[in-house]
């Protein structure tokens, strides 16, 4: 039976490291600061934003949450971002997505200073990741890599199959695995014989958004299976893109949902904010 990768405990360990580093920075008079911007009242987004502010508080970061009405104009939102770009106490700017339909997401992401792009979605951050230059990494993909490494699964020399090619997860996690010297296949909705492709992998990353898509016969015995999916089932419970119970006996490592990749995302956001603060002050 697979070793279960405990995302909560790995995430807590990283937060302890961040907390210690933050304490050292505070002694130098540096306080990492995150601005979170929420437009509208999407209930899931409200929870995410609250959790991000809470994580900042726990670590000793400065944080501010800007809650704007759903009918905020794109111009007003861009003006807020321009102001935050210029504020010294703010090291990271996170605009909670999705945005209301009348606002163009791309225009908003492009407006965030690359130095404060803690979500890692700015085209320059994406380009730096692709080239291999230092940059702030997108949080969920960075969390996937941390989970692998801290579980003793080194991607170097391994065959990795990423299922999903979104800009938020599939593509960037593929680039990170490539950077870690894995041999990477990016599979998606138009990939023929997907189970056979997945079965070649030593590392399977499922980032699809289809509940329990990945079954036992998709997984090579002993493979590491990382499940990024978060799907709400009819009974209200969450499940991943992997059929956990079915895959558990055959995999070498597996992440549960919830409690796997999920807890890592905010932790990586905190790590990015810390990194941005250190860079802004020329330390570390
Ligand atoms: P997305 O919908 O943008 O992309 C899904 C990808 O899966 C697409 O590239 C598509 O080609 C591929 N796909 C769809 N159906 C397929 C199929 N039947 N077979 C093979 N490929 C298929 O989604 P996303 O933003 O990448 O998110 C993926 C999942 O991860 C979702 O469940 C989302 O909720 C979850 N997610 C979790 C976190 C986290 O913090 N853990 C963060 C982001 C997304």
C-alpha cells in the first residue's frame, strides 16, 4: 500500500521555517507584507482570502485585505494595483481570481509589479520560469514539487506524466519537473490512450478537474501519484482527480484530497511573500 503524503504536516513544517526566517527579518526591521484584493462576494473566494490573511498573521507578516464591491470598475481596480505597486510595506500583491466578468483578468495580472507577483501569473514570471531564471513560482505547482522532494521522491531521471495543461497548474508544474530533470509528458483532454500514457510514469500529476478520473490501471506499481484536483461531490464531500481508494494499493506514494496538495498552496504563497520581501531589502 502506498505511502500517504501528508500535505498538512509538510505544510506546517515549511510554515515553521518561514516563521523562523520572519523572526530574523523582524529583528532587522523588515516585515514581509501581503496585500490581498477581493472583488465581489464569491463565497469560496471569501474563505480563501480569510485563510491567506490568517496565515500572514500566524507568521508575523503584515497583511491588508482590500474588499471591493462586485461592480468596481476595471480602472478603479488598476488604480489600486498601481498604488500597491508603489507601497514599500507591500511585498506581495494577490488579486483573488476569478474576477467579475466585466473585468479583464489579463489586464489586472499584467498590472501587478513582477517583483510583487506572489501568484506567479504575470507573463514575465511565466517567462522566467520557462527560461530557468529566478522568479516567483506559481504556488500550487511549487507546492507539488515541495511535496515530492520532502517525501524523498526526486524527479531527476524519472518519467513524469502531467495530466492537464492549464496555465495555473499543468503547464507550470511541467516546467518545474523539467527543471528538476524529469522526462516530462504533458497529457490533456485530446491525448489518446491516456491510461497507457499515465502508466508509463514514475510520477503522475493529476490536474484535470474530473472527479476520480485516474484509476488503478492508470498507475505503474510503485509510482508517486500527486492529486491536484479539488472537486465537490454530490454528497458535499471533496474528492480529487484520482480514485484514491482504488489507486492506494498500487501506488508507491499518494496525496489525499483534502490534506495533500491543498494545504501547500497558501504555504507557497507565504514563501513567495517572504522571498519578495528579502529581495526588496536586498537580504538573503
Ligand atoms: P482547468 O480546467 O483550467 O484545466 C484542466 C485541464 O485538464 C485542461 O488542460 C484539460 O485539457 C485537461 N482535461 C480536462 N478533461 C480531461 C480528461 N478527461 N482527460 C485528460 N485531460 C483532461 O483546471 P486547473 O485550474 O488546472 O485545475 C485542475 C484541478 O485542480 C481542479 O480540480 C482545480 O479545482 C484543482 N486546483 C487545485 C488547486 C490547489 O490548491 N490544490 C489549485 C488550482 C487548481
